[in-house]
C-alpha cells in the first residue's frame, strides 16, 4: 500500500515543491518500490500490447484463411456453373425429338460434307464446260472468218481469171 500511496501522493501533489537534494521527507525505500511498481505497470502494458499484437496476427491468419476459402468457393462455383450449363445443353439434346444421337449427327455431318463436295465438283465441271464452249465458239468464229477470207480470195482469183467478164467491149 505504501507504493500505491507514494504513486498517488506524487500524482496528487504536483503543486508541491520538489524535495531538496540532500534529504527529502521520503524514505529511501519508497523510490525502489515506486520504480518496481512502475516496472510492473509497464510489464502489464507490454503484456496487453503483446496480446493485442497476437490477436491482430491471429485475425490476419484467419483473414488469409477466409480469403483462401472464398477463392476456393469461387472456383467451385465456376465449375458448378459450367456443369449446370453442360447439363442444360445435354438436356436440350435429349428433349429434342429430332435429335437421333451422336452417330446420326456424324452421318448428317458426313452427308453435308459429301453434298458440299458434289456441289463444288459440279461447279468446277460447269466452269470447265463453259470454258470449253467459249474455246469452241472462238475456234468456230475463227474458222468462219478464215473460210470467208478464203471464199473472198477465191472469188477475187476467179474474177481475175476471167478476162472477158472484167472488161466488156462497147460497154
């Protein structure tokens, strides 16, 4: 109680003049007791701060754990959404009365590929035939032109070969 009394008396008696250097009214044992009381108070504050620091570190660890849990939950939800989406897609196939299974889809796909191939081959054939017709028409036009030129040359030669027809006396 003396230590507490000393602490309280110091706190309450701040207006009192400081004790003289040579010898005050205080006993020598009061100073070490006050120092040990202050030391004990500092230790209590340190323990409280240490507990507060440990509490904050625990909260940080728990927040990291919570954050990891949230990340894992988000990943699981993303997976679940993809599973549900695929299930809805599969259900749409199964409920579609026109769908006849994967093997039929493959057959239809092969039919489409074959039909496309036939169309391309037909278009190529028609293009070749059109090119051939143009070449034939061009060759025929050249032949007709050559034939006309030959006929004109033959007619001119025949005209030149008949001397009597060219000039008529008295005409």
